[in-house]
């Protein structure tokens, strides 16, 4: 868990630097993203997170 703790610390620092922009975390996936299908899965995760945050600013 030490690696995960270090990553969380780095992400917290990043979130502070880019505030007030939201930082979205993508969960660890049970597969590698090596093709368009995998990339589409990442896109769906990002878009659902965006919807939860109130949509995309125009």
C-alpha cells in the first residue's frame, strides 16, 4: 500500500496546483488499454465523471 499512498500524495499536490479545475481519478482497470475498445472504455469513464461534475464547460 506504500505505493498507493505515495500516488495519493502526488495527486493531492496536483489537485492543489490545478484548482479550481476538477481532477478525475480513473480506477485501476483489469485490462491494459491497447486498442480503440479500451480507449473507448476510458472515454466512457471520463464522460461519466464529467457528468457527475456538472458537464463540460462551453
